C-alpha cells in the first residue's frame, strides 16, 4: 500500500508515468493499473494472511495506561510486569512477559518528556487542516455514555467541523473524515494528526499507519503529517477547537437517538460558530472558510467503504466475539463455521465464507461484555426442537402474558404458536410480530395465525388496531402473506 500511495501522489504532482515507473522500480502497466483503480476500499479477505504480532492488538491499551501514569504519583505507576498481569487477567492476552517488557520500554522511549523549547508562530494556508479526538458525554437513547467527538479544524479560518463517534478506532476516524469530506465537497490537501491509535503513530522519524487508514489516504490523496508525541503546540488550533466544540455544542448534555441525524445537524452548528470576526485577521470566519473550501482537492468518483474485514470462526451457537467481549450472532446454522466479519464505525456485518451477507448488527463499544443475540434467529431451529423452549432465548424475549400462555400449552400447540410467531416475524419484523401475538392473545384468549399476521402487518404499517371478536379470515389480510407456505 505505501507504494500505491507514492504512485498516486507522484501522479497528482504531475510526474509522468515513465518517471514514476523508474522511481518506484515497477513497470508502466503496474503504474497505470494503480492509477486506474477508482475504489481502494478494503475487500473481504479471500485468502488467510499472515497474522500480526500478538502484542500489537494491545498497544492502544498499554499506551492508555502509560499516558494515565503521567498524571499519577511516580511510585504508583505501572511496571512492565503489572501491565503484563493486567493484559493477562483483564483481556485474556496470551503474550509473554519478555514481549510486554520490550514493548513497554519502546513506548516509554516514545513518551519521553517533551524538550523545553520556545514555540513557533506557525502559518497555515487555506485548505490545510488539523485533526483530533475529544471526549464528551451524551445521553444516547436514554443512557448517558462517554463518547468521542472528532474535529477537523481549519486554522486559516478557525472553523472546525465535528462528528460524534462512539469510539476512537480506525473505523471511527475514517468514517468521520469521510463524512466531513462529503459535507465540504472536497478533501483538504494536508492534514496534521496527533498520535491517534485509529490513524497511526509516529515513532521517532518513522510513521506507522493502520491498514485501513493507508487505504483511506491513498483513496482520497491528501498529505498526512504526524506531530511529535505530547507536542500539542504543533496543532494547537484543533486542541483549542476540541474544547470549544465541547463547551458550546455539548453543554448541556445532548440527547441523541440517531447518530447520523445528530452528526448532520452538528456540522451546520459548527459552521454557525464561525459567524464572527476572526480573532487575528479581522474578517468573518465564514468568509475565510470559503477560501478554505476553494483550496480543497476534488472528491474521488467512488465513495470509500470504511470497513475492516476479518476472518473469524463462529462458536457452537453461531456467535463471533469481537475485541474479546462483544458477541454478534450469525445464527445457529452457522455454528462452527468460518465467517467474514466487517467492522464499521456503527455496525458489524457478517458474511459467510463465500462473501454472501448473513446479517448486520449495531456495533458495541466499551469494556463491559455485550451480546447482540437476536431471538428471531433461533425461531426456525426452535420450531423443529420445541423441547428446548423452557431454556430458549425466544422464551426470555417474550412478554410475561404471552410467555406464560405458551408455557401452559401442549407440545403441538406450542409448536404451532412458534410457527405462527416465525411467519409473522418474517413478514413484519420481530417487534411487530410479538406485539401482534400478545394483542391477539389478550383479545381472543388464543393464537390465530391469520389474525397474528394481519395484526403484525398493521403494526408494521402503523395503522390503528381492529377488534378481533371473531376469527379473522385469511382473505382479509395481505394476499402476499396468504400465498406463503409454512415449511416447518
């Protein structure tokens, strides 16, 4: 990927194909192939690739602990042995003490105290940007959660668009950048980053990028620069902007239900903050921001798909576990099989080994274990094995009256009730099927398949409920439903 980045960058700078081929030691057809590629989005892995070092996945955690130590009494900081013990006990890391010791020593060299020196008054040109994450609390769907807000600050105009993200990984960083690029209608020619784990890290004079960001940068063609560790003055504009956005747009704590809808409004609110005179240049910040926009690079024709693909094996329940604590269900029929898992900022997509889509779940974040087990995925298997009803997730997910009624039924009636629930769920969704089944039970004292399907369809359409004093004829509800056969 670095060679692809170099080839595309040289071409953008006007260098000829022959010159690029000689400089990069590749053939001219190879150069043309990489230049012709319109979409550099990650692809699902077809062949297994060499695994990365075991310690690499825990580097962000170690870096966080070492950073927290800087604010802790020096006699009560992490030793390499204590870090190894925490990785083993809290994350189940199978890594040796010597490996952790070497990595900690390396990171501590990077975290060496900043040299005392005077600050330079830097000059920023139109279109150049600085990027950083900050922390904010939001009331997400009724529960207060600690999230991140990504800010892309333009120092020339002092305007900084922001996006709320659930985490600070590569998927969130690239997703925020892509959304801001599309809102701007272009790409900043140069972006200065902090040493963020989701983008990359500068180690002395060498920069190590995450694989997803490498593809993202090559796709959009901007120049990236990493500031020195703990050198906030090198990107002081965005450091200040992160705090300003938090104080002005996240106080009081906002209520968020739909992240994309909130982020769309947030961009316009960030722009509104620039409706004032520039603190140094005197002109309106929004007018200066128009100059920033004129200096942007054109967006590529193809939209980048921000996703990281991994091959993982489902357990005996058809569940894959991501980051050691977040469980995503593919269904019992995929138990023990190798799956392809696509990690995006807001969702996790599951594919089978051939690349066919299985399902999509909202992505979970945080240190607490989570599970996206969907009861509807188990209905089909439960219809064939009604004996597992007492301990099934389907039973636990039903409201008390409906659960108690099914508990008291004979095996044949129970199986018929499950088949009714399965058909209504397929046609109208899980929530509508359960609500309709409970409604019919309360109204008629029993379960009628035609009535449940009709009620579920009306729930899905948002229409008013009807009385079910008499059995409902199949001809009353949607013929598209009536024509389907139950294969159970």
